[in-house]
C-alpha cells in the first residue's frame, strides 16, 4: 500500500523556512499516518532538525532547476510517482505555481499561503495595528488542504544549563534591519567585562566587517551546538531570530525598520524579548526590510544599549551578575 503523503514547498528565505518548521512539526505530530515531504533549498537543510514524520528534500532552484521547464518536469515526475493526498504551497511564488497547478490536476487537495497584501499596505499606512501571524497563515494553508491543526501551540519551556556565552548576530540582508556594529561593539565590551564570552554569528563576508573588540567567530559546523549552549542571543529580525527559536535559545530581537506586529514573531520555548525604537513615526517602514530610509539617517537603528541590556537580563540563562542592571 502506498504511503500517505503531504507535499509542502517553500524555497526562501531561510528565516521563513525556519518559521514554517514548527508548523510542519505540528502537522506531522497531529497526523502520524502521513509522511510530509518538504521541498526547499539544499543549503537550508542543515539548519532544520530531523523529524521522523518529515522528509526534507533539497531542490536547487538556482542552478539545476532554475529553468521553469526543468522544474515543471521535476514536479510532473514526482507527482506521477507519488500522488500525494495534499499539496501545501507555503511560498505562493512563481517557482511554486507550476507545482501547485499540477498537484491539483493529480487530484491533490491544495492549500496555498495567503499573503494578505491589502492588510500589509494598511499596516504600513498605520491604519491596521496588527497583522495575522505568519505561522497562523501557514496553519491556515494546511487547513485549506484538509489538515487543520491546533495553532498557536503552547511550547514547553526548555531546560538549559547556565552559560556565559552571548551570541551576537547584528547582520541582515536589508539595511533597515542591520544593527550598527558600533552598538554591537559596546554590547560585547559590556558582556566581556561581566566575565562572559561573546561569539559573532554571520556569513564570512559579514564577519569580515567586524573591527571591534576581540571576539570568536562561529564556523558553520559550530552553529547548531552554539545555539544549544548559549546563555542568550541578540539577533535582528532575520533568519537568526528564527534559528534561535528553533533551538530554544533565549533571545533578544532588535526590531528597527520592521516590527513584531507585522506577524513574523516565532513560537519560542526559550524566552524572547523584543526591543523597538520609540518616538519615530515612520517606523516600521516595511514588512520585510528595506535599504532605503525616507529620513536618510536610519534613526530606527539607534536602539538604547541599556534597553537591550535589561532585555538580556530578563531571559539569559547565566550566572553572570546581570542583577545589577
């Protein structure tokens, strides 16, 4: 008898894939008779935990399957050989449209991510205060395909040993979400003066920009263990926010040109604090981030250091003397 299967596809970005993962896990645990096949970029696979109910498949849509024809032929062959009962398009992108169209013709029940574009415009125009959480949108797509789940879920608190390690991740793809390195330098100096160790998270090209205090750099093969052992991570609204949540790492998220009310806060079991700018009427200026600033000075990125320190003190699992704040 053929294995009952749900196909799910999301190719970018890493933060969105990590945000989707807990919803996938909840579906797998709610429907144990089904196998989930999750299609994403190969580079993202190493960041995702293993789960017995989820098969992770890397599709190189940048080279091998960059052509719409080659991707169409792959979907055709896979669907013809598998006949999944459901297909969830968790991306709603041109790269996923052909697969979604084909899946419906192969008899799969289809669910598709709703991006709420009109609501997002209203949010940026300050006419709406809160957007639906992205993880709720993902859950709605599964419900549309016939697999409703309970969401949000209450995640149990993770048990973590005390640590003296601070992870610092100031980088992001868009300038409005990058924390100024001078501010990161000051935070690292403060943590080191308390007796702690700081580790910088980022790509090699980003790490090369660091000209501050001596700090360790995370190698790609170290990242998973660092997330697991750190006392706290200071992250921007980027992939690192979602990787911290996946690992239950206590974290402080810095929101600058974006805002948690836009719906991209992950379910977190390790404790999470948010730091946002105040008194800046144009913030947030975008949903995903931008490299333009209408003021010309990116004032939203000038977050008070003491505010970040106090947020760290609320969530960090450490014996360092943070009580003095």
